[in-house]
C-alpha cells in the first residue's frame, strides 16, 4: 500500500518494524504451520483463539469465555499466573472435509 502511494520502503524495513512492534507488545507473530508467520495486533485485543484448516490454511478466530475460565482454574490450581493465552486448533474446515 505504501508503494502504491509512492513511498519508498524496503521489505527489510517492514520486517524490522514488525519485530519492534512484537517486542513492544503491540503485535504478535503467529505460526500456523504453513511456512510463514502471520501478524495480528494484540494491544487492547482480548484473548481469542484460532481454528486453522490444515488443507486450505483458512483461519477462523473465535472467543470463548468458558475456555478462558477453564484455563484460569487449571492455572490457579497449580499456582500459575496467566499473562496471555494462545490456542491454535488444527483440523479441516467444512469446505475441505
């Protein structure tokens, strides 16, 4: 998009910036097992989870307070403090079954 607007920016600059955004806690890199990283903003973004189709690569985001509660109970029972939750479920989407 920047190049379309006439801005001169290198791919290396983009990746360095993404790395800094990850370090700062603004962005999270996600590996869905397809040989590339995906990035999504996390600042002010509630815990959410991902269903990943192993065939098409389609990613479906969802939230589920019940899952968060179960993880919280398990963590508390073990004296563990949760700072963030990442859940990735791999399988086949409806179109690929």
